[in-house]
């Protein structure tokens, strides 16, 4: 099967891998620098009978300009585990990009997520969430990605 230009898998094939971070037994977070000079932070899933994990829709591409703000917020969270934040990175009439902390079913999570406007209210869209225990490897991966910036 030929890859079409613009096919998401083609973008991943042209990526420079930065880190693989185990999230669960079947999931891992991968951080890559893409040819379009963006950072992809995405969950990959290990399917049975497949030799390599496959990218999922859980994730997003970030501009390098947001990385310093994300790292600053994550650094404060490392210093104080009770620190909570809701940082708006970018906003347009139709979209928002945020990083924030939250709880879900008793788990304390860190999110990087885009929001879209629906009926006048911003709703959560594509993004990634990970346990606070993965903060150090995610910070390290984002710092390594910054080093690869064109």
C-alpha cells in the first residue's frame, strides 16, 4: 500500500525519535521531533501479535515555542507535588492549547491538550494525559527535543 502525502503515518516515519516512556503494560509515550519542526507527544499501543506498538490518536503536535512554558510549569510541579496549574499556552477564536493538572478516578494526572469551541464553550479535544510519576522522563524528553530544534 502506498503512503499518501499528508498521511499521519508518513509524518511519524519522518520523525526523529527522542524518547519512549512506559506508561502502562500496553502503552508507551513517545516523543519525536517531526520534519515540520514540531514536537509530537503521543501514546503508542502494544497490540498482541504485533511486533511494534502503533501510534494512537491520543497525543498532539506542539510548536517549540510552547516547550519552555510547559517545562517551567512541570518544574514547579516537581518541586511541590501539591502544586496545581492550568496554563493557557495559546488561544484563538476556535481553539485553545493548555497544560494542566487534574484528577481522574483517583489518579493525579498531567495533561497537554487542545480544546475546540462547540456551542460557544471550549470542549477537550486531542491531547495526552500521564501520571505525575512520569513527569521526570517527560521533562527529560522535552528538553532533548529542544536540543534537536532547527
